[in-house]
């Protein structure tokens, strides 16, 4: 329980920092947002469901999401 809360808080903070850094010419915003989102993924199924719903609305991101999920499943089987 404490671990999930820690992941959510740190992921949220990193995501917000990434949003602040995103408009800068140096490309630190996007990787920071992705790291924050990954931490939030690890902590919450609700975040996963929302991202999947959003990605289903955009065909390009849906294909990318399916590739990532497929690679993850293959790694678990190995």
C-alpha cells in the first residue's frame, strides 16, 4: 500500500515536471513524462485503463501500445 502510494506520488511529480519541461528546446520533457507515467502504471490499474481508452481513440497509438504489450508478454514467457 505504501509502495503504491510512493509510486503514484513520484510518478505524478515527474509527469508534472515533464509537462513543465516539454516546451523547452532541450528534449527533457517527454522522457521525464514517460518515466512518470511508467511509475503511475506500476501503481494503478485505473491509470492503465485510462491510457488504454485514450490510445484506442487514436489508431497510431493503439498499434504502438499493442506492440509494447506483445513484447512484454514475450518477455514473461521467456
